[in-house]
């Protein structure tokens, strides 16, 4: 619905939201998108009951269930963060990583805390009004951070896992950043050449002034070489890589 709305298909987006409500999967994010499109409160009496996201966020999850940690993170953000507030969304993700998953002896891999501060300071040294590339979206935490820090930048973020893409797009939309952050699905080795075609079609305007590499460390040299070979880096591009030790 968010993607249809961004492309001007309002009626189609509203129809999807009606289907979501009828199926019993209405969430706070659904409500936010509905209000943006219709400018009127949704009459939930016409549909089935709203999904109990607050209960989902508090409920325990089975660590062995595929993607249970990430889906519980999404529920936690929707239940506890303030819609349209990137700082609140990041705080909810950090709280989940520090207070919730640790009870299960699990780890939420995000560049939070001191890393987030270092990343923000480094990215502010990039060329003004540049495009930003993140390789390794995971659940969207750093993409939201970057968009909130670099308000005039367009963020492109790449994620190979389609489930993580769905979680990230929901979190980004809930933060109110769907028009600022674009999530690409696929492997960086396949998508970088596609970005080169986009850059060529835009006469070089789609190059990146900042790159954050947060994928597997073994890919860093290959991806950097591909970015250089495809002329996707601006003069003075800032490059930050995580997980290098």
C-alpha cells in the first residue's frame, strides 16, 4: 500500500488496506497509511478487530522459529514507538535489542550506541545533498538513522534477505521515511551494476557521496571495486565499513 501510494495509486492502496482490515491484520502502520491517504479516521466497526500488537510485542517468542526475532522486533516498534518519529523508532529498536532479546540470550545486530554516533559524524563529512548507499539493511535501523541525520539526502539500502526487506520497509514507513529511504532487494554483486544503469540514465546524478558497508566483511573489497568500476562514487565520497575486525 505504501509503494502504491508513493506512485500515485491512491484507490488501489486504500483497497489493499481494506483487505488488511478485513483479514484481521490491521496495525498501527496500517492506520498511519490510511490517515495519510484518506485524511479521515478509519471506521474499524466495518472491519474485523485490530491485531493485538501490544500483546504480540510483550509475548515471548520461540528463538528457533525462523525470523521470530525480527518479526517480534517489528511488533515491538509498532507497539511502542511514535509514528512518524525516526528518533522514537530508533529508541524502540535499541530498547528491544538491549532489554528484550537479551532475555533469550540473543543479539540484535545493529550499529547502535557509540557506533551510531561515529557513523553519523562520519557521514556528515560527505558532499552536500548527496545520495547515500547502505549495503546490508537488515531491519532498517541504520537506514532510519542515516535519513534522520542527513535530511537532504536520498538513502538507498540493499538487503539480500526478502523477509528482512519486508520488516525494514515496514519500520521505515512507520518512521515516516518511505519517500527518503528506498530498499532494494537482492545481492550487492547483482544490484550494483543495476545502479550503474540508473546513474547513466540520470547523467551521473545517481552517484553516491556516502557509503555504509554493513554486510559480510568478505564482500567489502569486491563491492568497493564494483562501485569504482561502475563510476558510482562522487569525488570526496565518505566510506564507512562495519565488522572489519
